[in-house]
C-alpha cells in the first residue's frame, strides 16, 4: 500500500491554523498533507513538527469547519512544490500557487521544492553590474547591483506600494542582449492594493515580463509563510534555467513576520524579542540568501524586500534583523512625505554596501561615485544648517551657508522629487545632480576631482 493511500482519523487537537494528529509513523518535516473535512472538501497542509507517533500540521486554507471526529488526513510523502514553466511569465498566482487570473492552469516543465536548494558559497559570484530603477535617489546614490538584496524600510501610511510598483515597472539592466523579468510577491495586502498592483502592471505592459504572487489580508495567515518561497522558486527557475536577470520584490515582510509570530504562538513556543520566535533571523535569512549569482550561470536574482517598521522604529526586530542579513537599506521618511515629496527617500540613513562594485567608468559613468559623495556631504551639511536656523534664524548665516541651505531645498524638491510615472535614466540623474552642484561655489566641490569638475560643470554653468 502506498503511503498516500493510508487515511488517518486520529486528530487529537485543532488550534488556530494547526492540527495535531496522533498514532502516525514515517512522517517527515515539511511533508505535504491532504486534509478532508466534514464537508468532503480537501485542504492542503504541511508537517510543521514530526515526533514519534505524532505530527503537527499547518493547514493553509485554515481550520475553520474542521473537527477532530470527522476529519481525515493523508500524508503524500513529498514536500511542497510549485509548478514552473516559461508560461509563468505574465501570470498571477495566489498564496497556494494556484492561478488567480482566470487563465488555464500551468502545464509544468517540472515541479520544484519551494524551499529551494542551498547554494554552495564557493559557487557564488560577487554581486555587481548596475540595475537601473529609474529612481534618482536609488540609481545615483544607493545603486542597486545584480545579485544584491537591498531592502526598503518604510512605515504605515507611506507610499511604499507606489514605489514598489514603480520599480517593478521601470527596472531594467542596461544592454541589448539581456533578458530581464520581475517576480512580484505581496503578502497580507488588501483587495484594493491587489487590484492596484495588477492594474499598474497591465496599464504599463510590464505584466508580460512579470510573475505576480498575491496573498490577501483575509487569506489564511499561514499562506504568508509559503508565498515568498514560491515566488523565489519561480525566480530561480527564470534565472538559472532561462538565463534571465530577475528582480524579486517582496512586500510586506512585516506581514510575513507577523504570520510567523502567530504560528509560533499557536505552537506555544517560548517567544523571543517582542514575541517573535527566536528563529526569525534564520527564517528571514532563508528568504534573503536565495538572492545572488552563481558561477557558470548567466542569470541572477536581485531582491528588494519592503517592510513597514512598527511605530516607525528602525531598531524593531524585523528591520534590525533584516539589516544584518542584507546589503544596505533604502529608508522612507514621514517628514518628507508630509512635505508632499515623492518618493520620500531620506538619503542620509540610506546605504548600498555593494554600490561601488557596479558603478564607475565602463559600468555607469566615471564621475558617478564622486558626484554621489558630494551630494551626500552637501545635503548632510544643509540638514545641520536647518537645525541651526531653527535656533538662531537665517540672518545669522554666512552667504556660503545660505547657498548650502538653498542647495538642500533644491535637492529635495528637484532631485528627490519625481513623478510616479517618471522614469529617469542615470544620465538624467547625473545631469540634474550637476545642475544642483553648479549653484554652489566651485571651490566647495572638494569630493570631486578637478578633471571631472572641469569636464561636466561648465556645461551646467553655461
């Protein structure tokens, strides 16, 4: 008798999204389970904990309507898998990997384990090469490179969904021969937000080169645990089997971590910081570390995880642990948002640790790095001057200080600010940066070598 033919009716407990079954044998962690409720309908589950004669199962569709007497369970002897094929491009999937776009099911080339395969560290290639997002504050000052994981730290009420959709529409690798695609995964979003993302992709024609995974707020929380893994499985297929450069956007990782905490509480685990499970670091690392480049493979996976910081607290466990694992961060500012600036990127706490690997002569432009450093230096000084003006008034400033203050205002209103459909090429961002710097005294451009100042500044002054 095959394993999947054995039907167990020994359910002993149902708690939240979890189901406990006893008197079972030969059960493996992560094994897929078929659950039949009193209504005769099947649900899918996964073994979360396996002990001698006992198993704890997480039910993806939720346990509502199940009872311990009329519920049966079959163990299928395999892990959770996602069907992959070239036809997944242009499709929209739900939290269990089923199409939700009223199109025919995918005819799979293969079914892949959603947990992926570990990448040998010695087989990894160092992330490099510029990815253009069309957003000046990212492209010029916090450059994204292929194979990098660069999170966006946002907060409730800030336009991170608009920024995510804009990056997904506009992102591209420079070069005519490069195949590029986007895997977009949204967790715990409202139906309104889901419609927004679908319409944005359809309106701009970006859906044809994208794969969307959507988990709604009223879907079972347990689905939020598997949907990013499904999205990354699709990305790995596109990158390493179809030789594409894939940008994976994951939003909102805070909802994912809340689901993780909910399941840990249902399992009565000892809580860690702020009630989150102690293994959250490892769990997040399992997601983030699936980005990268592999020797001998043409494709690559680049990640932009987006998370909302509870109480705008960047020291909260979710952004804190994310910062340890990833290579920098883009931080959105509530103060800039109040001023009506979009995207409200606060460049001072932002960082791209791998930026220098993908910029410069032969990759972007020779003056890229030094222009970025000059912008940072002058904007930081201008922010200090703003604080000073609040105390002593603008009359106490020197003429030079007033110019730096004016630069700071122009930097926010002209450089940081851009339209939601405005796709700026890197050359445009650099030109705009030189225009702003031309309003400062030439001797103030101390972070840019003289040959670049002589080459690019006169064009702006003229």
